[in-house]
C-alpha cells in the first residue's frame, strides 16, 4: 500500500516507548503499534539447558510480553497482523530456530490479547535484524 507522505500521522509517547503510526487509506484506517521488549532470546531449539532453567526463562519471557502487550494495545484490536523481529548480533535459522526462540514471546502476546496462539484472526510473522554486540530485544509490530 503506497500512501502520500502527508496522509501519515506518527505519534510517539516517550515515557512508555510506545509508537503508533496511523495510516489513512481511502477505504479504511490502519493502526500500527510498535514496541520493543528488552529480552535476550536464546537459540531456539538448539539451546541446551536444564528443564527447570528453561521453564524459568520462558515463563519470565512470556509474562513480560503479556504485560507489555496489555499496556500497549487494546485487546479488541482483532483481526491483526503481528510481526516479531528478533534484534541480535547473530542470526538464527529462519524456519526452525527463529520461531522456537520467539515461541514464549508469541504466547505472551497471545495472552495479552486474551486469545489462543492459533486464533485465525491473528497472522504471525517473524523477522530478524542484526545489530552491534551488546544490544538485543524483540520488536513487536501489531497492525490492525
């Protein structure tokens, strides 16, 4: 969708780190919400860790994603497209390990939206972004 630059409205709330871009189309308005979850994900299914350590890590990731989603977006924002972008110095195999490393984040976002993760109203997309060493996070973009 290509829109004239003067039709876009971008708002940013610096206290919460919340960015909303509202794109106006001739037929409908598209609301885009982006936020970053400051979590360093593992290597997906290639992580070798004790089962209780994995449980504690994934529970914390899921809870953080749920809480941030509830503060950033209205729960009745369905149907929507959710894009999860892993920001890290390294890259993962896109069809296996990327999805595995973001699974607990996906579950937390689904909890925040109060839906199941296989709800047909939500389309999940995955991406990766390289950055310098020492920086990490997950960028969540929700488009309704």
